[in-house]
C-alpha cells in the first residue's frame, strides 16, 4: 500500500494551483522558454495526501509533507514539472525530451502510475533521475501516452535494425 493517496486531474496551465503556475511561469521566464504556454500538449495536476500510519510514522518521517502537489506538462520538445507541499518550498524544473529517458511504471501495491525520468535537467550539469508519480485516474495514463508520443516524435524508435548477436 502506498504512503500517499493520489488524485490526478487534467487542466490548463492557468487552472493549476496558483503557486505551481507561478513557479512554472517564473521558471520559463528565467530559462527563456517564451512560448511554453502556447506549446502545451497536455497539463495535469496531482494531489498526494499522506496516509498516516500512526504516531511512530509521524516521528520517523520528520518534516515530510502531509500534502503535496505536482504539476506536469508536456510540449512537443520538453517535459516541465513543478512541486509544492505544505512543508516544502515550491520548485519547478524541465528537460528537453531528446535528452531524457522516460519509463512508465506502476508503484508496487497501488493503482497509481508514474514516470521514471533520467537525463539532463535544464540548469544542471549532471544527469539526474527521479520519479514523478500520479494517481490511478485515466488522465494519468493519458499523460503517459502523450509523453510517449512526444518522445517518439523527437527521437523516433529505430525500425528494422536488429542488434548484433555476440560472436555473429
């Protein structure tokens, strides 16, 4: 069972939680992503509420957010995300799709769906990786399909090329 109860909804950038929308717009301005709002293929927001398993859990988890929000949006060239929580600051980041490896996954013992993301995040010099987890709703699966299609467009899978066999 997950530590969080997640719900995901599709929405336009202007209908995200205000702090998430502000963070994405500030990030876009800082990184000169001028047409990001016009380029959005899909945008969604996930609310994750901590399921408390008792007093010991509260003591051990320290300052973990009891509620967190995640905004995800995909453009033809980029994945953008922002996160905020009741105890953590609001942050935004993005990466060019052609510089990412993305794998859809299901966290164990849940109906949730997520993206395992590895690659170069704008403004960093190193490769980073992490998970962006959404709820079990159909819109979350739709977002995963949308990002797969966008990634296939920027980096089409090779067809007709067989890997060489060792010794052959």
